[in-house]
């Protein structure tokens, strides 16, 4: 079992932010998921974890992040996806956003219930392996 908490305490982005050297005023939610990089191809193992691997051993890291800036945003979730099509794992976040609209006579605050977006509406569409095969493409390589 890995000690992700100890690794996260040494995270370079957080260290640099605390020191005021990068992204002043930007926020990131608490990370409750394992590192997102670097995985062996099409696997749930980190690169170099397997003794028989020829891959260079790397310390796992949180290379995929979501930062936000500004007022009126509150993060509802911050999670890691489990897609195996890359040596990274994707991260997703959902926010409530307080939006002001200017009506010529007044400024009206819109509540999140009237302008909420579903996470699927924000993500680009991508074909999964089985979807691609159903179109007759058989010579595809995923790296």
C-alpha cells in the first residue's frame, strides 16, 4: 500500500503556491484520489512498479490538476477517472457558480439551480474502444 498523504505533502505545485511563486490567487480543492501519473500502458500499475517492466521507475505524481480563480465558485467534487488509454488518469470537477446578469433595470443573482450544468455537458465526446470497433476500425493502436 502506498502512502499517498506523505507524497502529497511534498507536492511541487502546492509547495510553490504556498511560497507565492506560482498561480497567486488560484485555488485547488482537496485531493482525495491517488496520483494521476505515470501509469504503464493499458494498466492500473504505476510505471516501474512491476519488476519485469522495462519502463523507467518514476515516482507517481498528481500531474493532472484543476485550478480555479475568482469569486462565486464553490467546488462540489474533485475526482479522478479510470480511463486506461493514456499514462495519465483524467480528473474531473464539478462547481457551483454564482452568476450575475445585468438587466437594464437591475442586477439579478442567479442561483445555481437555474443555471446548473451537468458534468457530461462540459466534457468533449470521445469514442471508447468498443464504439470504434463497431465502426469497423480494427488496426488502431492506443498509446
